[in-house]
């Protein structure tokens, strides 16, 4: 009996000491993370202008009305939210794969043993990631405006550059316009309605030229950080695996598919998750480069949440948008984790009579 109780008491004592040491961080997280989230969840159930105390009963309790305004009630709130979701969907679908592939390519390139100037290349590729996003957004705004450097360079080539931040059409209709095909008017509907009240033509019109500029800037500024993450993982892959693959006559493409990518699966999940979170929460570039203009084609849920609270004094609606965005990020992260999970190989079934044949 004493021999059985001693390990149990020891584990309880170790657990108590463990909780004692982590209690400061638990208190900090609870005070500055969990508690504000719960307070914001309560605010999302109110119609609150931010002037009174939301816990004193002075704010109007509306329940799930703020969420119904986003999904089921026809009106401006639903239209703006649907537009922001469409814009961000294109932003995520294009930015995350592009920045991941580019970061992996750069990491493989600077990881070559015979490459000269590795340190200089890593610094050059990583430098945009440590530069202020506000400063880069301002530079891009000047580059892509009507009289900016990009249009001047296109003029030297005999190409009339577009007014990048004034065309509200999607890139699909812009390209079709080159062939004389005119699309529907901005905000106009087509036959039937798509999700959240937007027409199908609006959902499939593609990102605007201004949103494509934001995508280009995001890929350029984030690939350096993810390159370093991939580079650290590549340097941890045993050289013996590559040498064994080389002896078997494996080419570079087969090496990447069957050796490198399986070894990078945990890091790939990390990079995709970080990219997914950052793209769904994009705010500062949108704030600097037009605040949703032109025609709300660069509007995002993060900026819409900010605008609902600080511009329209409707903090309940802003909090509801924030929690919808949180639910989307958690759902997509879980889906991504399921897709990239480790799949155990199923054991092959022995043919009938195999056991008797081996006896």
C-alpha cells in the first residue's frame, strides 16, 4: 500500500508545483485574453454605442440580431458583409498558395550548398518582412496611382496603364473587356442570387485590380518570413536521406515530392495556418490604401468590424463581425489540420491460405 501511494503523492506534488510556476502566465492570459474575449462576446449581443457601461443594463440587449443582420436580414449590413467576405475569399485563395510556394522556392534556393552569397540573399529576401506595413502600403499607393511609376513604365512600353485604384470591376471583367465583352454594372445582379444576397456575377467576377495590388504586396512582404521557417526545417532534414535518394537515381522533382515535402509536413501546416490567419485578418493595408475603395472591392471583414464600431458607433455589430471571423479562422484551421494529418498506412491483408502455407 505505501509503495502504491508514494508515486501518486509525488505526481500530485509535481502537478501542484507546476501549476504554481505557470500561474502568473495563466493569470496574465486570463486577464488580458480570455476576459476581453468574453466581454466582446457579450457586446456582440447588444446594441451599444460605446458611451455607456455595457454591463450596467443601459445598453439594449438584442440577442442574435446582430448576427441575423449579417446573414439573413436584407439591408446594408448584410450587403457590406457579403462584399467583404467575397473580397477576402479571393485575397486568401490567391495570397496563401502564392506566398507559400514562393517561400518554399526561396528556401530551397538559398539552402543549396554550392550557392554563393547565401547570407546576402537571405537578408534581401527577408528585408520586406521587417519593414513597416504602413510604409510599404504608402509606397505601393504612390507606385500604382494614375500618375505613378508603374503607369509611367507602362507608357514607355506603349501600354496605357489603368487607374489601379479607381476601377471597381473584377479582374475577370477587366480581361474580358479587352476582347470587347462588357460585364454587368457594378453592384448589379444577374439571374438569381448567390450566397448572402450577392449575385453570382459578383461572386465570380474575381478580385479588383486594387485587390490584386494588395495581393502582390502581401506575397512580397510575407514570403521572407516563411522562407526562414522553411529554411530552418530544410536544414534539419538528414543529409543521409538525400544521399540515399541520389544513389537510387531519384531526380529533383521526385526528391521534392517523396522526401522533402513529407519531412516538411508539420512546418507546412504552420506556414499555411499563419498565412491563413494573417490574410483573413488583413486590415492595415486596406486602411492605408483606400478604406475599401473603389466600390468596396477592397473591403475586408476586419476593416468592416473597425468601421462599424469606430465610424458608425455600432460596437455590437462590429463585435459580431469579429466573432464570425474568428469562427471562420478556427474552422478553416481545423480543416487544414485534418487535410495535412499523418495518414497511417493500412496493413495489407494476407491472402487466404498464406498462414497454412507458412506452417
